[in-house]
């Protein structure tokens, strides 16, 4: 890959300006609060649960689990990975909102690869009604380009996104583009250009280490380069992959603490940028649409096992 310069920040407010902006935003529901005092010295992750970890389990049953994982929010996925977005439509927005309130959980994110980055306008308006501030989707554009052609392709994508970012601004939603294999945004350089060229804070990055070289230093350096443009972080590693059916113990190597990826420098980088976006402990089962383990209780326990691993690393990072 051709080397490119490390992009500068698009939004370069100083610390005082940043604190003022976040203090004003705190009145908006479900937005992250700024780091203050001892919080800045004791960095913590803001956890969200991906509904697809539980397959096609009922959304109400999943909502019962969210707080058990120390998360405060749910990320709902549509088929084929989950079907909780379809369940929302079947329940209706009012009933779904009641369930969220009953279980003291917010709708933190809607994942929508089916609609793609240019088909989210109605979804953003639904998200606004449900006080959801993040939608994750994939990118669009040529694959395998590098150097000047890569920058041009990213700039073209952003130009196409501008009318959709206007709606994002109106609805208070951030569209987060996940880096994904076989996609325009499949390399560190592509993400750097996205961060550099984005015209609005309503366009962000959902960072998935699984789809990057499994090199802790590369990933941690990338996190520092991307800074505040990251709004979703998947605590997810490649392990032995997620496309071929494997014995469950091998499939679970995607989870933090099970595979070989060391999350210590990655967490240190997140702490360095004072990361306040969502963190989703994640993996994909084979086939898609099934829970990562047989029972709801086992899925929750597995998420907590990874969370405990991350907590131990954080205790070191915070020293």
C-alpha cells in the first residue's frame, strides 16, 4: 500500500471549546457525557449490546440481559444476523419504546447494512423518534484502490453522502461507516481519509479490528489518528475467522481475551483519545442468525467474560 500523510483533524476545537460543546450536548438524550475530573483519570468504556449476539431471540428477552453485561444500550440488527429490527416494526414504535423504558435501556444504535449509506433517511427519522443517535452501515465505492485514487474515491463517497448528512444533522444522528473487507473502507488509509475529509461530525467511523491486520500497534496507532471520528468500537478480533463452520471453541476466538490479539495497547489508545463512543463486545457465529452460544444465559456469560478481560486491562491502563 502506498503511504499517505497522516491526516489532520477536520474538527480542531481546543479543549475549552470541546468541553463547551459537549456540555451543551449533554441535554440531548443518550449522548455521551464529557470526561470530568477523576473520570479522566479513570477511563471506562461505554458498553452497548449487539442484539445479533443472541440470534433471533426476542428483543424483550435480550433487553433483560443488557444491564447484566454492564451495558446501558442496545444495538438492534436486522436479518440475517439478527431480526430485532424487524421485531421493532412488528411491535410498533410505542410498544418498543415502552420495553426500553421498562428495562432501563436506551436504543443506542441501529445497524443497517441492508439500506446502505444512501438509503437511511427514513431510518434516521425513526432513530430520532426513539432517541437513537447512531446508525452503523457500510461504505460504497471502488475496492482495492490505493494512494491518490483512494483519496479520490473517499472524496467522491463523501460528496454523495452530503444530502444524507443534512438529514443526519436535522435528526441528531451520526452515520458510522464500518471498515469491512471487500469494501472501499477496508484499510487504515481509507479510514484516515474518511476522518480527514468528513465535512460533519454526523459522519463517523465504526472501527472493527477484526477487519484490520491483527497487529496491536497498527490498530492503536490508527485509533490515535482517527480520534473523535470513532463513534463505535467493536471489541472483536479475527481469531480463526467467521465464515467457515468451526468447533465452538475455535469460533469463540473472535472474542476479546480468547484470541491472540492483545487489547492492552488498543485500550491505552482509546484512553489517550478520551474515547466516549460505544463499545460493543462482538463476534459473528456460523451460520448467521443463531446465538453465539446455545442459551441466552450462556451468551450473556460469554460477553461478561470478555468484559472482565477488558476491565483487567483497563485497570492497568488507568494506573
